[in-house]
C-alpha cells in the first residue's frame, strides 16, 4: 500500500538459521546514481514498518581490526530478548531502527585464543542509525602448575569529544578491543597481558605465523566447513554444530621444523575442536565441545596427544538472568584435570 513513490511495507519477519552483520559491508563507491540497481532504488524508496524477530541459530558475524590482528566475532543472538523495529524511508534519511540485539553465547577469536561471549549487545534508538554497543568475552589460560587465569576481551568505544574510552558508547570507526586479566601477577594493562600470552615486543615477530594462520583459517577453511555443518545440524536435529580448526597454523609449525616427538599425522589436527549444542527446552541449552590437543604447551608436563572436554548447561531463569553449569576435563594436565564451575550471570538494562 501507499503512494507509488513510497510503497508501504508492514509486517513481521522471523529470522532462522542466518548470519548477519552490521553496519553492512559496503561495496566500492559508484561513479553515479545511475549505477544504482532497480532493486536498490525500490528498497530505498519503501516506507518501512517492519518488526524483525530473531529465532534459533541467528548469528552476528564480523571481522573487526584490533591492536595486533583482527578480532573474529561469531555471536549467537539471544531470541528471548532481541527484537528490532524498522521505520521510515532510507532515501530521505528518515529510516531508523529501534530495539536491541543481545548475545550471551558465542565465540570470538583473537590472536591464538578462543573467547566465550560473556555479553555483547547493540541498542538502537531514533537519535542515530548507529547503535550503542558494549561487549565482553572471556577465556581461561592455565599456567604450568595447573592454576587457571581468566583473560577478558572487552569492547571499547573511543569518544573523540571527551577523549575517553567507554565500555558503552555509540558505534563509530573508533571501536577498540582490549585485553585484561583478573590475575595481578600477569598485570593490569594490555601490554602486560599480551606479554604474558607471548606477544611481547621482542616476541611479536616469532608469532607472526600465528597471526597469518588465523586469517587463513577464516578466509579459506571456514567457508568449506559451513555447508557441511548445516547438513549435520539438519540431519541430527541439532541447534549447533561447529568445527574449529587450526590447519594453517599447524602446517606452518610442521614446515618450520617444530621439534616434537609427536607423530606429524596428529599434529596437523592439533587444537581441532567440535562443538555440539541443543535446546532441550526454550530456556535450557546444553553444549559439548571436544578438542584434540598436543602436549606442546608449557603448561603440559605430559607430552603426546590428549583431549579437552567441556560440558555447558545453561538455564535462562529470566530474560536477564542466566545460570550456567560448566564441567571441563583436560587429559594432558597432571593436576586439576577436572574443573567445575557454577556461574550466575545477570544483565542490567540502562
């Protein structure tokens, strides 16, 4: 309905099994307005009144530059609390998005670490097409004695007016991810955390292969795995089936003559991980992840091949309250092979 120059679109869109990104990836600038396709012209002239509701397996994916390498985001959007309303016309810049997108589950890869999403969100209002964003992810590293340390990756927005880094702020080109730790022995600033992870100024050149390998995994292997993962999800009725690999980095290690008594046939699959997830009920979610690991890390006294298993049971008590039970088992550790955790996560609405 509506006038011919601005057709009126009203309705609700339920999104299933999709990957989205925002802001959208723009192509090269066109030389003139005549290069705009007919479909784009129609979309830009529409008067929108549409509600978008994410359902199962909707993911926010994005590559975001960071201090040393890119941050690869793959966050599962929470359907219980996420909804967007589109209104206005794109052509006359009255188009707006109102609502919020939130994630408390997913993975973020930075350097050679896999982080679990603690909480990421985007809140849209009528004052701008760009949302207010915030986010934090966590991973755990283990020292040679088997003691765990939490490493956090936090999203900051740099405010040019106040010249401050904000944990909540309007999306801009000045987004930054920074590392921190809850272990005072490692340090409080990002440089100290990077040094503890092996990315000090003196060692950065030797870690260049890791940085190159991570990008290769995402650009080369990830597109190959995804169709297979979708088929497995449909065939077995799973809500999540993911394969994470580090083939590129392992090949680089082998070519560099990595000194090891471990069979190279196993080394090529080092740190390969499989994740399986299933909703038992709408508010009850179980995840298993298994990783093949080699005893090359300094924290391992045992050499050889082992497995790291993780079981997660997540119960959403309310839209803003999540109870998480986690069981970790690492067969290569001599002490504290089993790590059990109970977490209660509450998010506050500002």
